[in-house]
C-alpha cells in the first residue's frame, strides 16, 4: 500500500520508520516535536499571532475611518435615499458597542475593549444623526465618524503594542 508523504509517494510500511533521527517523511522525530512544542514556546507564538491579528484589525478600522473622511472631504455625500437604513445601522453599531462594553474581559484587555466599545457607540450616534440633521451637517458627521475610527485604530494599535 502506498501513502502520500512530504517527500512524495512512499510505501506505507516505511511511513513511520526513522533513519538517523529523521523519519522517512523528512519530518522531525517525536522527541523533537515535543521539545519544539513546549508550552512556553507554543503560548508565546500564539500570543504573537493573536496580537498581530488584533493589530491588523485595528489597522483596517483606521483605513475605514480614513475612507469615511475622504468621502466627506470629496463632497459627494448627501442625504441618503433611505434614511431608515442609516438609522438601523446606527442602532446596530450602538447595540454592538454596548454589548462589547458589557462583555467580561481580562484586566490586560480591558482598556482596549473600552476603546472599541466607546468608538462603536460614538460612531453609531453620529450615523443616526446623518439622516435626521440638515444636509449641510452630513459631511461633518461623516468626518467625525471617520475621525473616531482613525483615533480608535491609532489608540488600539498603541495599546496592543504596549501590551506586547
């Protein structure tokens, strides 16, 4: 019987055999794997990956805020055709922010969670105001919402770097 290994198709009988400390697959031996996956190294690499992903999320939020500011500056913002959709979006953002603030977080993550929740609530309030205030304020509200998101990205990234 044949099996597919890292070095190609090999006989199944040779699949688990070891020669000179290496398996026939070119992989490390079990003791080497155990040493490499010691708890300290494994947790450290996971924390770095988690921090990197959170940093990427904050960068995306910063870019989204920049996009909102660019849209507001371009002057192509007006009263939406369906103001109810913006009001629902604002309500969802506020709900999401309140829910995020009520979620229990470890002490190390608490400041970052508060920044995220506060920014969502504030952006939700600004988005709700767009259809209900005069049209001349739509650009200002959109700029403010973008500014809040840019600040959230910067503050969130700084808090993540300080924690790491």
